[in-house]
C-alpha cells in the first residue's frame, strides 16, 4: 500500500506540467478570436490583418522547421508536395476563412463551430475512407451540432443579418482544417509533427503575404499602431506558442489527455468574449456551449 502511494505521489508531479502546458496552449489559442475582434475595431480588413499575423509568425515557424529538421534526411519532392497541399488547406485557407467569418459572428460562436472539428474528421473518414460510424457516434455528433444551432439561433435573432454568412465561413474553415488532419497522418509519421507544422505554416505565411500583395496596394499596410501590436500578440502568444505548448504537452501526458484538457478552449473564449469584448452571456449561449462540449466528450469516449 505504501509503495503504491509513493509511486502515485512520485508520478503526479510529472503529469502536472503536461496538463498545465495543454491548458495554457488551449487558452492561448482561444485568445486568437478575441484579438482578431479587437483589431477589427480599428478598421482593418481580413486580408491585411492575416498578412500581419503571418508576417510576424513566419520567422518563428522558420526556426521551428530548422530546429526540428536538424540531423534528419532532406525533404523529398513527395514531401514538399504534401507540405504544400497541407499548408494551403490546414493553415492558409483555414486561417483566412476563420478571419473572414469573425467579421460577422461573435468569438463565442466561432470557437464552438471550430470545436466541431472532431465530428467533421469523423464524417470525412466515413465519406472518403469508408470508416464505419456507430449509432453512438452519430448521437454524439447530433448533440454537438444541436449546441451550435442553439447559439446560432440566438445570434440570428439578436445580431446582424450577416450571421449566416459568418457561420458558413467559420464552418468552411473547420472543414479545411479537418481535411488537413485527415490527410496529414502519413507525413506526420515520416517528418514529425513539429517539422510538418513548421514547414506547412511557412507555406501558409507565403500565401497570406502574397495574397495581400496581389489584392491590396502597398499603402493598405499602413494601419493603426494598435493593429500592429495586436498582430504581434496574435502571431506569438496565440499562434506559435500554443503549437509548441500542445506538442510538449502531448509528449508528457499523451494525445488523449491533452485533447481532453483542450476542452477548456470554448469556455475560455466565452469568458474572454464577455470580459474583454463585452459580448452577451445568455442562458442560450451557456446551453449551446454545454451541448457542444458534451457531444465532443461523448465522441471521444465512444471512439
């Protein structure tokens, strides 16, 4: 009995840092929507805003790509093609569509839609890889989507008429990132998660910066100083740092526990939206959040 207690006491400290990293990473990543909504108050558009985010994040992702690739074989042509496709789908399109959608919906609804990602991955697996889906899994999916519909119905009733457009854009962002997750498995095993994230994110950075140069005059880069500082914060604290923290958490406590800890994400976005942005908190939003979290938890449990 004493030996078991001693072993448990010795194991607990090694788990806590991993849980703390997963928790911090989830909260930091959730802050992205808050920062984007704050930046929109200064009259900047999505093309310019995401350009600045990626411009400041690019050197950090380059450092990650170099560091994680030290002593490893050079990337093949097949690797580069995979990185290009996944970078466009998982980081460029997903990010840009999300930024566009945040012009029309609250940060709380955006986070709930993005949190449907596991359900979208499951559906894509069923459609493209003929994976079987059980009745329990379908029930879990239904619970999650019911939660989003509750919050969506509330926003349509009390917010702007562009809520359906914003919802569609954010959902398209979630689908784009789900495609990245579905097809990244082979490359992750071959290159490692950090190396793939580093290079795929650099692809997205190039596309976002190139998009700005094509669609906007150079003079459009002149924005309020607050936008610059918010973009620096977004690039570091809410983009690069969460990637590293979640990866380090997975190494310490495993993917399952790290993912479960990440369920705090929608709750932290909701609280930050109320405290920082002044977004409303109603029983409908609380109920919708609870349903989405319950559905994702049931899906993880029954898979």
